[in-house]
């Protein structure tokens, strides 16, 4: 038996723990990065589908996803077959099984930053060494520097972690950039895992290019929670080479074993081409209704906030120009105003807030009003300084 000090230690996933603890206890939740979820009635809106749903047996389904669901997912990735797809309980389990199956102690991992920090914690636990590849804000957009990536990758780099469209910035990376990334990874045989769970939630309606098909060691993780407005179905997937996908299934046997039978059936319905198009149209409609007003609100307070407009996803990553720690700020906002936002600390970037704008517009602007009241913006006698009342400095 291994000694206790040899056990894998998972560090706390700060953002997820904060959301899980408080998201159902506040009046206004602006911590979410997806759109307001659909109801079951909105998803299953035809009588034939409702009748067929009542016939679903409540036993174990095919544990890596049924053929109809895996076929529907494969159809979104040119050249993929059901053997290229493994269905999981949410994108988080897809990330978990993928990193667990790939990494060993002593491996190095390079991670695009900022990023969804689940993969950072998993890589730290399974490999030990994680190097950050930071996005840079240039000309009002967040962009990766492939030259810098080249300097970070070595023969010891087992895995490169991407998030495209990006969480929390909302940036999208084009095909030429993805090809250049894959070229650099290929020089060392590095696997590339691209979390594409926001793909389909682009504000301009043009789907972000996928990493799929650009490299023989490229892996996609995704799911129905963000772009589709179906987080409660807990359906995610891994798409990759069949041998890799089969290996992640073996790891899935040690976690949740299988997706829920009803969830699998509902996901297959959601991904029927006509319904999928309708769900994504709904998402983009919400985003394009809310973002312009949010951008105006932030721009009118330019001495307090600056931001690069997101290209996808229901999130704005806003920098605030005041000397207060982001966790301190969001904690007070929650405790005093019952509003939940994600502090930049949770992405390793103090001085930022991730603001979700995919919910009802009334909640969004009431939450922003409460944030403004916490900040207590005013001017000094000479009109040159804005002050914060009651908040300690960093």
C-alpha cells in the first residue's frame, strides 16, 4: 500500500467551490458563463418526442454513450465516427478522464492562460509541472503568441491545454493560429487538448474553427452546458483518435461509469441538426441582446473599467482600475448585495471580474447597479480621483 505522501493530491478548485456553495443562495447570479437554461418543455416541444421519452428504460445505457448520441456528436467533426467519440457526464468529466489518462508524474504541461482552471488543477495533480502560456491583450483583443509557445514546449511537454473560445476572455482563435499551434506541438509529439465548450456561442454567428482534424494528437472536449443552454443534462464528450478515446472510456469506468439514460436521449434530441441550429440561434439572440447594453454600461464608466469585447460566450472579462483585491470585492458584493461574480483571482489574474451576461437582462443590470453601489464611485475635490469606500487595498 502506498504511503499517504505518495497519494495524488487535488488542489481545491476555487471557482467551482465558490459557485457550488453560493450560486443557489444569492438573489442575482452573474457568475455563470452560459445562457439562461431551457426548460424540459422547451427542449422537448413535439408530442412524438415526448411520447418516446416516456419509453426510455431507466437502466444503464451504453456507458460511453449510445450510438445515436455518439453519431450526432461525430457529425459535428468532419471525418469522425462514433468510435472517435466518448460521452461523459459534462465537459468537466471529459477533461478529467482525458488528463488522467495522459499524464504521469514528471510530465510537463503547458496551459493557455487565462483558462478554465479545472485543467490546471488536474495537471498539477497528475503531472506536477504546469507552465503558463499567457494570452496578451492587443488592439482590444486577447491573442496568443505562438513564438512564445515555441519557447515553452520541450520534449518533456506531454500536453498543451487550450480553451477556444476562451474562458474567461471570450476570445476566439482562427484556423491559421490553430495550425501554427499544432505545428509547434508536433515538433515534440505533444498532445493538444482543446476545451471547445463555448463553440457555437459566437456573437457573429460564425462557428469557431475546431482543433479537430488538424493534428493526429489533437483532442476536443465539449458539452451541452454553455452554447446550448442545457447544463442540467450533464452531457459532455471527448473527440479524438479511437485508441485514445477507448482509453478514456477505461478511466470513465472508475468515475461515474455512464451518462444517465434520459440525459443521453435528450442530448441526442438536442443535437438533431434542425434543433441544434435552433438552440444556437436562441443562444446568440440572448448574447446579442445583452452584450451591447453591457458594453455601453462599462464604457460609460471607463475610469473604473476597461475590457476587450468577447467574441463568444456569455462572459465579459473586465479589468477594474481600483486598488482592491478581486476576491475581497466579490465577497463583499455577495455578502452585502447578494450578487455573485467571479473574481480574477480564480484565473490567477487579480484586478479582473468575470461578469456573466447570459441571464435575464433585468438581473444583469440590477447586479451591475449593486456592484456600482459597492464601489461607491465619486470624485475628489479636484475631480481627478475616484474613490472606493469601505474596501481594503490589496
